[in-house]
C-alpha cells in the first residue's frame, strides 16, 4: 500500500508543523509558587476576572495585557496567564492562536496593520502595504501586516498604526509614518480618524438651542 | 427627514455625559423605568425596527422571546463590526457613546437582564477608550449600577474587547468568544434567547439597533414606524465605500432610491467612470449591477432582487476593476476568517481561493467556473453559521453575472502563460485514430 503523505498543502493553524512529543502529557495548570508573574500583570488580569460572572471570560483581555508586557504571546506569557487564571497553558494557547491580534511569534513593537480588504484594495491598499514594508525594510522594530477589513473604509486606503487609524493614505505617506514612529511623533495628525467629521451633511447641522429633544 | 442617529453627531464634547444630557439624553431611560417592561417591548414591536446588524430580525419580537422568569439573563451588544465595508457603528460609538449606553440600559430593563456586555472588536481602540470613559460617567451618574434611579432595577455593563476575528460578529461565535474561548459558532437551536451567554437567556443586538431605542421611546413606536416603507421602518445608517467620490456614513430613510444614495449622497464613481457592480449590504451580499441602481433601498426590495440589505454597507466597484481580482480578494478574506469548524466552509473557501488563483495564474479552463459554482452551492445552508454562505453568495453571483468576463480573463491569462487556447469540450474532440 502506498503511503499517503498528509498535510502537504500546509495548514492555516500556526505551528501545526512544529515538532511535538506525542508521549508528553498535556501541561497541567502551572503551579503559582514556581511560576513568577509580574505583580502588575497579575493585578490587571485579576481585575479583569472580577468583571465577569465566570472568570474564564477574561482570557482575551488577559492575553491583551500579557502581550503588552511581553511583546507577543510567548510561551512565558501564556504560562503566566494560565497561572493567574487557573487554566492549562493549552487552553490559553488555543485561544491565542485563534485571534489575529495575538502574535504567536516574536515581532517588533511598532505594529502597523494595513487593510487589504475589498474597499481598501479598490483604492490601492495593496500598494500601501508594499510601500509600508519597503519604508520599514530591515528594521526589526516594525511589525507590518496586511490585515482584514478594519472598519474604516471611508478613509480607504488606510492603516492602523499602533491602534490609531490613519487614511486615506498615499504611498508617499508610508515613509512619513515610519519616520514619525521612529521619532516618537504622532503619525500624520491631519489624516487620523479622530479628526474626521461625519460625511453625512445632516449630521453636521449647526447646534440650535431651541430644541430639547434629540429627534 | 431629520437625522435621528446622526442628529448633530459632530457636536463638540458629545462624548461627555453633560452635553448628552443637555440635549435630552437619558430622558428616555427615566421615562422607561416608570413603565412596565411589557409596555416597552410593545413600543419596540410597534416601531417595526428590524435588526441593523445583518439579519434584519425584528427587535421587539426578539426581545419578547426572552423568558420573563426571574433567572440570570444577559444583554450583549454586538460591536464586533467586521463585515467588510461596514463602519457605521464605529462612528456612532466614537461620537455618541451615551446613545448606545442609554439604549442598552433600556433594553436590559425591558428583558430583565442584570448583566450586559459590549463586545467591541479589538481593532477599535479609540472607540473602546471612549466607551470605557462614557460607561464610567454613566455609572457615576447612577444610570448603571444598583437600583438605577430608585427603580429597583440593577445593571452592570462591561466593555469587552475582542482580538481580531470576523467570526466573532456571528452571534454564537461572539458568545463563545465572550466566554473566553475560540470564537466557534454554536449549533442553533437553542437560540441565544433561550440559552446564550453562560447558558442563560441572552438578548444580543447590534450597536445601531440598540442606539435606536432611545429615539423610538422618545418619539413613540408608532410614530417611528411612519418613517421608511412597509416592513422596513425607520432610518438606517449606510456605509458607502469603494469607488465613490464621497465615501462615508449617511443616515437615510429606508426605501430611498439606491441611485440617490450612491450618486446623490456619495457622489458616484470618479468622473468618466461608471458603476460596474455594487454590494448592497456588505461584502457578503450577492452583487447588483448598474441596471439595479433604481431599486429602492429597503429590506424587502433587495430580498426580492436576490440579495440583501445586510449591515447597510454599500461597496461600489467601478469599470476599471477586474471582476476576478474582486472575487479573489473576497474569497481570500473568507478563507482566512473561516473558523474551520464545519467542513463545507473550511474546504469550500480554501478551494474557491485555489480555483480563483488558477484563473488569475492562467492555468484554468472555463470548466473551472462550473466547478466554482457547484462548490458554492454545496456550501450554502450546510454549515452551523453563514460565514461560508457569506462567501458563496457573492462569489456565485459574480460568476453568474460576469461569466463572459471570467471566460475572457481565462483565455487571456492562458495566452500570456503560453498555454494557448482552451481545449475544446470533449464531445467536439476529433476521434483518435488508433
């Protein structure tokens, strides 16, 4: 019988082809006594856990917090979250690998998501991604990713720079963004979402004082 | 029509509770707390408001499904807004967060939920920070907490940030994610109204739907129902993007002509270009062409035209774009976002991308188009949620409506590749002489 080669197409699950030891028992809930957790991180996770009737709900906020501390969801970060939350590292890793914003490999601290979904790609989103990558070429401090729709198609093509939405971008803006980040400046303030008025003319009617109601 | 949700939306400082209260904010809540809960649900039913997140299910009916028994019940606001082309909730939350919060408190009171959550997509950091601040203000003013305004009703409201997954906009995927798991959709039934978050009855609604509740109570349900057209009451926030001159959010009265929205409000495509096709309700809706521009923009008219109003996101594609590029961008997105739980979606999205890539690379034959279409048919209706359908519907509509262009593209790409003409169909092949 010919042997069927499996998974030759690859899988979308990150780390699916990492070497594993099949004889190894699943990791238990880490022992709090032997797993040091930074006090601030522990406090933040515990505060999140207290918000929910079932503390497991705090797992995503906890991973956000751990990623802020460690830069990515490293095995150490996962271990620490598991320790505080009292679940196994496997359960934490399963969640961390599911969501796009959690980094499962070490990355640069400057995170830029460039939207390449439909509305942005119709307006040149792919060129922006290429220009952004070129602008930060070789700088390990930058984590530049093509990202799915970020919900800002009105400013397409756009990018999320460390969480701040900027757009509409020209390829030439990319070098500016990268140099602004290197200099610790706010990126292109005039193109930030927070500065953008509503497109609907009805939403910008001057405030009149004679009406009490909203409608 | 005067704006309801976008009423003076850019008023400076509207994020602040004092400014919001000055224009009549939280008055609807004060009034609601004096009315029996059944009365509020009746008002919502009378308004005819249909869910604004995509499915268009009537809000009043959904709220009436929540058991009245005195058990732990939950209210969840779906602020995951990740349907490509949709960005209306973002503007609402960023500029008028208290409108949403007020709507949520009223909705929670109406169904007797004492815990509520806003599940906001992780990428919306600015909006999350604004909401967090607004929730703190509402708590300080006694609108959220124990015994709200002396009514005996108590409510907790927690803002929960997601971490980037389209599937978490699907209500049951969202609930799993909110429980700290991977966002895999659940089998329905049981529906969330019976068994949702933490196994309790859960009312889950979109941001825009919940934010419409205070205006409805202020106007009266029957007055609100006069806006719009039959079976599509009220106003709708429409996000217009793609190849238009003035992309953005606009509040329209349902039933408005699509041409007036695309050309009148958004300015249409750039000078010298024409609309090739458009998505009427987010990237998941089957496309319409320039011939359909005079359709009225409401739930029933679009459903009759074989598509849907969805989240109210219009994406316009002009004649300079290749239909193959758009189909490939779309399919790649759904492939990336498929959670992998159901085989038809996981495999269907993957193979659709591979086949479209073959077309792009000049390795395909027109027969591939038939296979693409049959794959889409096998996805639709065969999964726990509609993510697979959300790819299958627009992709199959593109292949059906633009088949000639796909075939031309296949021929041209083969030519470029040096593969020459497409082999003729088997029946016309000359018999081999042995």
